[in-house]
C-alpha cells in the first residue's frame, strides 16, 4: 500500500492542493533544520560550512513508495548526503532517496540490531 504525504504542491490559480505519492522504492525525507551548525562533545561550535569528509546524515521519513519494505513514515534514516535529490514543496525542503541508499533505520519497532539507541 502506497503512502501519500500530507505535503503537496501549491495550487495554481486557486486549484486544490494535491497529495504526493512516492513511486517505487523512493523515500521522501526531511533533514532537521538544526543540522546546520553542531557542537563537539567538548562544546566547540562547528559551522555548517566546515568540510567533514564522508559524514553520513540523519533524516526523518515523511512518505514512502509502494515497494519500500522496511522503512515507515516517522522513522529516522541514515544516508550519505551526496546520494540525494533535493525538492522544495510549499517552502519546505525535502530529499528524495532510494531505499537501497539507506545505511540504517532508527525506529521504536526495530528490536533486533546492535544494541545502540538514539
């Protein structure tokens, strides 16, 4: 069953807004706004422009395509920021990813795994 997202393109000339349905194995995710600047464990502020080689990012899944098997909306997913497509919908920025490009999933329903928790 395909999941439709509550986000949708703005109506043109008074048209009704339409829901977005992701296709095949695609995910619509949103990266938290606080991912720009971050702090080290010692409290040093690291600006968003600082280059960190090959750093993976976390994002929240907003919608999934009908062929996505193990990821649900609301899950947190770990992905490589270089393997993405960006889209803006109603002034909000989202990313489109493939399920195969996800490295890890953090969700309450995940019971098997490494024993690490977020």
